């Protein structure tokens, strides 16, 4: 099994060498039943190498230092709405959990994201606001920003999906992608500080996710393994993860769109 350092080295290599992709890719599910642990390992690897956080053109350019300051500001403004929506999504995952044990596990994620699990912990939307302030934006500019239509459509779809979710359904977020955040966000923070000159204190959002998302991904792994007990369940879990990867790609399309618009000259 690869160490954390080895995994990050592999991701850095992808950032440095991967050609810019035009759209999301994800492999088909296994054709036979796997031991649940083996199944989750295979799914986690597919998520890692195909995640928008690793191969989307916006992220690749971010890590390579190819964005402008105004594009970073556009991203900071666009990203705030989905940081708020993440807490709502996680709350609905708790509400539709089939057992008390799973409900408790998922509730710890909501507490972490909302900043209520530890008096010293700050909510992730608040840390995102501080990231934007480090880019020279005001809180009002970030919180009052009207998202692109693409971001709004994604958020509306998430709300509709959450409201129609039945108790015991596969969670809308299997959290295996949060392992990717644990691996990638420190690399982003390093790039923001070293290649763009963002103040170190402004990248706490990404460093906080390093630790938190490692814990969240372990919860996702436990939940996925507890459900992957039949071939049919494994197929359904894989399909859910495939659609989640495609949705995440669209979110990064929206960031990229907002960044490009922010770099355009304002018509007078």
C-alpha cells in the first residue's frame, strides 16, 4: 500500500504531466462480485486518478501557476455558494441514514463542516471567506456574489435530489472523493502561497481539509464496505460514484467559467 508521501508524489506527477482533458472519465464497474474491502479499494483508486480535483483543466492550471490573480478571485467568489450547500447536503445524508450507527458517523461530518464539533474549529465556509479576503476581496463581495447559472443548476439539483432521497438509499456522497481532498489540498495551498503569493494564513481552508477529509473518507469507506455485500449493491454504489464524479466535474467547469469571466475586461 502506498504511503501518503508516495500518493502525493504520484498526484504531483499527474499535475505536471497530464494533458488537459475535455471532460470527465470513469471506468466501468467490476464484472464480478468482489470482497467488500477489495471493491472499495478499487473504487477509491478509480476516484483518485479520475477526480476533477486531480485532472480538471482548472485545477491543473492552478497547480502549475497558470492562473491570474483575478481568476483566483473569480473562483473564490463562485465557490462560496457550494461551501454552504455542502453542509445542507451532509445534513440530508444524516437524515436519510438507515441506522443510528451510520447516522452518528455521518453527523460528525456535518459538525466538522459547520464548525461545531470543536469550539476552536471554524466552519469551512468561514475559512473560505478568509481565503477570499487573502485575495483582496471583501466578505460582502464573496457572500453576495451571484453564482453562474451552471453552479445554480448544480445546487438546485442537489437540493432536489436530497429532498427525494429515501431513508436507507445509498448516500449522495460516498466520501471516497474526500480522500482526494486530503491528498490534493495541501498541494493547492503550497501552489497558492509559492506561485501566486497568497498569504499563508489565507490558505487555512485547504490545510483544514487535509486532516478533516482524511477522517471523512474513513467514514465513507466504512459506510461503503458495510453496504457492498452483494454484486447488485456494488454495481449501484459504483454507478452512484460515477454520477458523483461527473457532477463534481461540472462544479469545476463552473469555477473555470467564473475564473475566465473574472479575467475579462469590463465593458464601459
